[in-house]
C-alpha cells in the first residue's frame, strides 16, 4: 500500500486562493508606483469628502431639531395634552 494522500476539496480551494493571490501580484507589478500613489491619494480625498458631507449633514439635522424645539410649545406629535377639571 502507498501512503499517498487523497486530494480534498479544501486543497483545491487553497490552491485556487494561492493562484488568485499570485495573479493579483502579477497585475500589481504592472502598475507604476506613481499610479498607486495617486490612486491612494484620490481614494483618501474621496473618503475625506464623504466625512465632511456626513458631519455637515449631522450638524444640519441637529440645528433643525433645535429650531423645532425652540419654536414649538406644542406637545410632541402623537401626544395630546388633556386637561381634566
């Protein structure tokens, strides 16, 4: 008898993962360093832009809620103040 290991599905998946990683490294080696640098900077600027937008939006919502609270002496929507004599 031989002690040859039977192939498994997990081995197939592992080899496919390694092949995908190597293909990614091959593609990456074709890209000039300057392109990578500018792409990273562009992504960071885009993320910072969204951060600014979200912060502005949160501030606007807070301001609107504060304006509503100050200018409205009525009970919150859905509730009715009832006076009993």
